[in-house]
């Protein structure tokens, strides 16, 4: 977040080109700009370290082991050797401190290092120990002449900065950035304009911006570091929330929503006469929240989160009935044709007997039928339209669209959401449903402009899916298990990964897999169906139908079946090469089973070779069924930028210091404060809040645009 430019008196200082800083110069400045996007003094100050190491601790060589993190030591060079040729050419030096000898190794910049490191010279050495040939060494350590040390701001904790290969090759190491910060702070310390209101700083007991910047780069103590981090994280998350919430406030003031006042016959009839089961209390609560929104006179913008199988579709149906009861049309948009068709089937079956007309519109709807649909919609004869992206086409016009429901949000971009608005003069109420549980902190940020409802309860009688991890060589056992399940009358999914970069190989794996399954489960006793993206639509549908109707015992598929498909009789999900799937995808796939009353199973097949992260993912899957717990684990493991679904829905900013997974408390607090302020001063006109407006204007312009379209 670019909250760092101060335009008051010292504008010239923070805005100054980094090349003018002593020791940087044009060449290094260009590299810093290219590699780290650092252009100005301000950019550099807001380039935060990723960790700090206790500088007061010096290691003796005799104490050093290969497991230690970054260490520092002091010693004298004994010997220097140049060895190897070509790519193996390397420079080694032996350093001694009286307690032992340690080898230092360089593979690049040999001439420069050779000039610097000479026998008899004393050095401060910084590096991460590693083990080679059973011996501890330091590869590419940083060397410093203890007598020529620059006077560093008094600090017991050494900051470490991320650099790139290119920067390191040009000797812009973490240490060098540290020295640059040292010089920079020497010039600007104490002169930086405050970036939060004074009153705020006092009330929330925050550190001033000058102390915070000094202490983040050169902490006087762990306590001071903690305070600096807190202040900077708070500020970053606060402005993020203030920005998102301000967009929402603005929208609520500008936009009027349709008012659904009536609880009409349709909803009453459905609830009392048609509903085949009791609503869960979570479903009831969410419906109440929706009724409150749609009756408020404001436009509803609500995100409905619920684990797979939690009964979101039912909530969607009842919300649509409320709209129709109040004289409006509703539409339900799904990400794939299969899903749209399935929704259409569910909705027409559930509403069978009620005076509601429902249509299905997808890319493969025939022109003739399409024309009829268009006419019915415009004449107001069609109450519910279900479909895919085809719904957003210009030619689709409603007579009185009052509600739009989007299923499985992560497949739709924010921009598509916005397009649904333009269909009517006044924007319809929006309900976005997602089965990809999003940690609260991420939801508050990515969907910060939406209200959030959660169905955190599964319909009664569901048994949690039992998840097991098998290695490839346990296939015999797997087949035996599959046979016994089919013997019990159950059906089985076998899913293969399909990833763009390895598509060819993946299809080969899928086809090989299909062949060997067909051999292990031969006709006529067994029917094996296959569905994947390269098949013709009609063949896809046939395969799917075979499985849905129960004719096929096994469905071999790619992830097309990932979302929404509902076959309650399927009780086993086999995921091939499970190590190649992300956590949320694995969870989605597992959600395809466990929908009926039978005990269900998810089998994760992997090879023996697993990365640490993959092992962690598999372990998470075998230990929990809770989608939110899994999403939190994913967020902690990888950070928001990598979360599945996040990129598609647009995570447009880079956080410089906060981590949505780890700083959730600060985020909640910052959001609370932002809400407080906007409640009292929605347009930030109060003189005391002028500084907020100024800082917001300086936010990444990308961020501004992004929130406008949502
Ligand atoms: P989601 O869309 O959240 O994945 P669905 O709406 O498809 O879940 O519901 C999954 C299954 O549970 C469906 O077969 C549905 O009929 C059933 N179901 C939904 N709500 C209830 C309930 N309150 N009690 C029993 N079964 C329910
Ligand atoms: Mg669903």
C-alpha cells in the first residue's frame, strides 16, 4: 500500500529518486526499480524486512552446526583456493577463530571476492550454515571488514530483506539494503509527516510513523520491533478496509434497492407443504439475514458461504420465491452447463406444483428455444431463469429483475458480477454463493464490500467422510475396496488432475487410468463412464447421465465434476495424484461424496515422492473435514496471493507487511475502527479526517478502480 508519500513540507525528501542517495547511484537505482519496484526514498523506507536476527550473538566456529539458521562470526582468513572449471569453478576460503576452521564457498563474483578475501585478513561473516560432504560450510556468506564498519543506528536486531538473484549478483544483498536504509534514515528520520490522525495515534496507543520506520529497520529491542510492526500493520490494514468500506458506503447512499416487503403465498406454501425436510438452524438464520437485507430499501450484496452439501441451493430457492412473491423475477447463474442443468432440475422438481415458471438458458440452448425464452422474460411470463454466462448477454432482457444469485462465485470475476447490474435501471439484489470456504479475514478483504452469511451446519444424519492416503503401490487394495463398495450398491468417482501446463501428459494419465480401471472392472458386470473437457458436449452429457442415473458404477473424470454435482448414491471419491491438487480443490472434490446416508470415503492416491507442503496438505485432509479449518490452513501455508479462487476473483494488491492469515486480529480491529469512523463521518469531511482522505487518494490506483466495479 502506497501510504508513504508525504506531500507536505518534506515532499521533496520522500519523493526523491533513490539514485541520489549516497552509495546507490544510477546503476543500482535502476536495478532496485526493476527488481523491487523501489523508485524513491519513500519506496525504500516502505520496503520492509521479512525477518530480524539477534545481532548481539556471535557464534564460535566450534559451535556451528548445519541446522543453525543465519549466523554471524568473526575470524581470520587462513587460506584461499580457486578450484574447478567452467560452471564448477569456485572460490573457497578457510576462516579460523581459534576454536576451529570453517569453509566459505563462492560460485559467482569470484574476481570481486578474490580481491576482497585475502589470507591474514579479519572478517565479520554472515551466512546460513549448510552441509556438504559431511562438513559444515557457508555458501555465499556476506563478508564485512570489522574495522571499516559503517556506523549503524544502534540496533540489537539485524533486519533481513528479500532480494532477487539479479540483485545478489550485483552485490545488492540484504546487508547492503540494510546499509541503504541506515543512510536513508540518517537523512529523513524525524522529518516524515504523520500518516494517521494524531487523535487516532493517541487513542489507540500507536507509535508515531517516524519511530515505527526507524524501529522496523533498526529495532532497539524486540519490544520496540513489536510496536513498530503493529503500527505499520494496523495502518496498512486500516487503509485497506477504509477504502473498501468507503466504496460500500458510497454505493448504499447512491443506490436504492427493491423492497421485498411481503412474505407471500409462494414462500408460505413451499415452506409448509413442499419442503421435504426441516431447515437447519443455520439455513433459518441465513434466510432471516436475507429477508432483513431485501426488506431494508438498500441493495443486498451478500456472500453466502457454506461447505459443500450444507444446503445453499435450498436457501437460493427460497430467496427466489420471496422475490417472485413481491412481483420480481429472479435468476440463478452457475459456472458450467452441467451445473446449470442440475440446478434447473432441482428447482423445477422442488417447485413442481407451484405456479412458478422456470427456464434454462445456456450456450447450447437452441436459437428457437432461446427466442421463446427472451420473449417470455421480457413479457414477465418467466419467473426464474437459470443458466450460465449466457445470462449476461446483452440480448437477455428482463421485465422486472429483482434478484440475481450467483453460484460458486470463484468462477466468476468481479467484473461479471457488475454486468448483471446493468440489466435493470435499479440494480437487483445480489446473493453470491460459494462452497469454497474463505477465511473470514480474506472474505473481509476480497469481498469486503459484501455482507457475509455462513451456513456452518450440515443437514442432520450426515456421516463425516473418512479420508485415507494410499501410495501408488496399494492399487490392489484400492481395487478390492472399490469392488466391495460397488457390491454394496454404491458408486465411485475417480478423478485425475488436469493442469494447463501439463495438459498433454494429464490426458494421457487419464486415458491410461481409464483403460486400467476398465480392465479391472470389465463389462458386463461393471459399467465405467468417462467425462472430460476434451469430449463433445453430448458425450460428456451421456457419461454424466450414465452416472447420475446409476447405470455406471464408476465415473472417471477430470475436475469438471468439482463443483456442485449431486449424486447422493456415490460414496467413494478416489483422487489420483492428489499431491498435485491444492487444499481447497481437494476439499471440493471430497464434498462430492457423503451426500447420502451411507458412510463415504475419500482416497488420496499419491506417489512416494512428496514435497513437504504436499505432505502437509494430505495430512490436513486426512485429519479434518471442516472446510473453514482447511481454508485457514491453506491461507497460513501459502498466503492469500496463492489461494485458489482468490486470483480469479481478483486480489489486486500486495500487502507490504501484514499477512491475512496471521494478522487476523489486527485486521478485525482495523476494520472496526474504519467502520467507526465512516459511521460518524461517511464522506470523511471532518477536518480531523482530512489526513485519511489524503492517504486514501494515494492508495494504489489499481485498488481504487478495483473496488469501484464490485
Ligand atoms: P450445497 O449447494 O450447499 O452444496 P445443496 O443445496 O446441494 O448443498 O444440498 C445438499 C443436499 O442436502 C441436497 O440433496 C439437499 O436436498 C439436501 N438438504 C438441503 N437442506 C437440507 C436440510 N435442511 N435437511 C436435509 N437435507 C437437506
Ligand atoms: Mg451447490
